[in-house]
C-alpha cells in the first residue's frame, strides 16, 4: 500500500537505530550526505530532505531523514536512478548502521 501526503506527495523517513556508542558522524551526514541526496534526487522529483537527531540516552533512533517526493513516480525514479548506488555506498562514510526506510502519511 502506498502512503501519501498532500496532493499525492510521498513521505519517507530514513531512520538509523543505535545507541550512544554507535558510529554516526552527524556533521558528515548534514554537510555531505543529505546535500548529495538533494542534488541527485531533486531533479527527479524529491521536494525536500531534512535531518533530525533525537537525544540519544539509550538504544533507539539516533537519526532521521525526512524525505518528500512529488508522487509515487518520483520516488520510483529516484530509487532506480543511476545515482542510487553511489548514495548507498556513501552510507559507510558516516555510519555502520543499516538505514531503515519507513513510509508515512499526513493525517
């Protein structure tokens, strides 16, 4: 089932689960990875990407990226684009945590 925001917009959260000892370079993520995401996927229909960092005092979510796409076709174009392998390979530059993708809809 596809989840949508307003006007067919698709919202996806990319989360990273860990703890205070997990390797996650926030600076790299914000200054390099998220801009790479915007640069590669913006022309294909990604409308925004924002990083959030909950306080980490115990095991749980240590980072979240909210990604918004114009519609389902834009999401598919991004995930099948030539830039996707490079973006996926870049994850190792800031963490060893496997990202988890979660779709959401605006209520």
